[in-house]
């Protein structure tokens, strides 16, 4: 029996980069054999939106920090539920940033 939260093999699920008029979106997602502590899911991800060489929106997880997001240099916890929700939350955050009058 496979323990809860355990995946069989590491696999890159997504890697793309898109250039837009105001900035660049880069998304990288891996499914890992085991969660990255303190996360309980088997995904490792880095989603970033960059303008003028500066990260303005980012969602990622790392050992010791877990799931979190960045906005304008500030960092806050992110509650991961599903990969689909994560991608949607990132896309929404970028759209809100771009649509704001800056």
C-alpha cells in the first residue's frame, strides 16, 4: 500500500514561458515522489510574473517554507488545494495586476 501523500516517480508536468507587452509569465510544475516539507502534496512549483526584471507576482513552495505567494515584494502563506486551483489563482493574480492602473 502506498502511503497518503506519496507519488511514484518525479515528473515534470508543466514548463512554459510567455512574453506579454508588459511582462513575462513563467510556470514550472513537477510531481515529486514525496512532498516537500512542510507541504502534504506531491507538487513542486514555481509560477512567476516579471515586469522590468522584477518579480511582481509569484507562487512557489520550498523546503521549510511550504506553499506561499509573493506580491510586490511581500510574502504570505498560500493554501494549496489542487493544482488546477493553484494555476487559476496565479492567472487571476496576474490578470488583476495587469488590469490595475499602474
